[in-house]
């Protein structure tokens, strides 16, 4: 198969990624961290501010969302 351009963006464990790079088990490796992203009420009233905290083995970030009154923590 030949193509001038192939674009695929269908997320984690994607079929398109598998077609382009081969089986996930051949290139996936754990980087030593987990990530969780979700929204919650902006009880700190941080507005457009991004706040981060980092310590050995721990990191957390709170960032603004497009919805007023909600914040998106990432830890």
C-alpha cells in the first residue's frame, strides 16, 4: 500500500497506530507515572490561573477549563 499522507487520531490503543507502528506490545513501555484528568468545582476560584505542585514522586496541577466554575486537576 502507498500513500502520500496518512493521518490518524483515534486515541489510546488505536487501530491506526497499530497499522502505522505495529503491535503495541512492541513499542509500549511504562514511564513510571500514572495520569488522571477530570473536572471539579473551582472551589479555589482560581479563574484562569494554572497552579502546580511537585515533590519527589508526586505532582499535581490545577488548570482552568472552558466551562466557568469548573477546574481541571491533573495528578
